[in-house]
C-alpha cells in the first residue's frame, strides 16, 4: 500500500512556506503523493467543524507544490465537479499535469453543501444526474482534436483544446462517494475511489467490493482500480483507527491494506489542534514533522 501526505490547506498552518517545507520533506522521505481538498465557504451560523472555515484552493496549492517537487504525485481529494464547468476544470487539470510533468491524480466529487451550490449558481438537486456526462466531457476535452461534446447538460463546440495533459489519455480520475449508486458509478466510469474524512476505517472492505463488482459487471478489470483512504490522523486518546500514539497509528496501516486499500494519505488538517484558524502554526508544523518521520514509507 502506497503512503501519501495531505498538504497544509486548512487553518493557520496553511502558509506558502509550510506547503513548500512539507512538500519537499514528504518527497525526500519517499511519500508517494501529496493531497488537498476543497471548501469554498463556511455559512454563517453553520455547525460545520472549524477545519472548513479557512481553506486554500486545492489546485492552486498543488500548482505551488509542483514547483518545489519533482517526483511525488499530486492529488485532489476532492474537487467538486458541479462547481466548475467541465471545460474550465479540464483546462486547470491539464495545465497542472503539464506543469508537474504528468503527476496529477484528479480526485472529484459531487459536493454536499447547498450553500456552496447557491454560491456557484448550480442546481443542487440534479448533481448526480450530471456526473457521468461530466466525466465523458472531461475525457473528450483531453482527447484528440478537434474536440466536440453535445449532451443533456454540457456542450463543447467543435474546437481545438490545447495543451493536452502529459498523462494519456488523461490524469487518473478518482471519485469520492458513499451511496451504493455512486459506488457503482465509480466501477463503471472512474479509475478508483477515495474515502471521506468521516469514513469508518474498519468497514472499508464493503464499498471496495461494491466498486469492484460494478467494474466487473461493466467488463472492466477490478484489479486496475485504485482505492485511496483519507487517513485522518488525530493526536490524543485512542478512539478509532489512526488515533493514539504514532506507533498505534503505524500499526493500523496494514489493516487498511488488508481491506483492499491500495493507497492511504495521512491527513492532519482534520485534527482540530492543527487545521483550525486559531491553532498554533508552529505546533502544527512540529506535529507534521513528527508524523512524517514516524510513518515514512519503508524504502525497501
């Protein structure tokens, strides 16, 4: 199982120097990937956790990290498709893939915040219906010129769209999902699944099996699918996997692999002592370096 690390995107530790420092250190330690997530706004009066109050744009952060690294892969977990027209997101991801020399993993989702849907002027009720066509449109935009797409929701006039992504036929598309219908969609249409920050890390085998079954039914090879776990690491008493001492956290990793996860990325942003606008950024960085060193991949 490959191990990655989530960059500082939420709260007071999300600064240019910290992104640079941790991206370089993770790459030097042999981590396979760096990850970001998206949050547009925090509605006034909402009960959302503090991690969502101040969040950098995920693609901008990865572009910044691409400039200071050479090998580590760069993933979004996730960017919500309905927030951007397919042509805009296709251009952004293709640009990032060019600037990173082919290191992008496109983790995408449907979104859940109705306030964010209102802010971007998109219909919340029909987000699922648009998903499969959105993926078709992305892939058409990354495909051979002239590009053209005409569907129920999206239209791209016959055009040349350059530059193309370095990765062909395009960056791997990984989807975040929890419902059975969405998991089946992944098996049919995507390259893999990303679990969310609230996932029960002891029951990951079931959704993995659903994705694999759907891939098999669609005539695809389930063995090619990727399964990425957002590994929310929290300091404090052991209450769930990836909490407690770092020795306990390390001991949890084989259990994720045994359930079928092919990758995990360690995410400190969801620890309230780190990904909070009022957290001590120096303390957050000390913790990040402790985690990076203690859980670094075995070089063998």
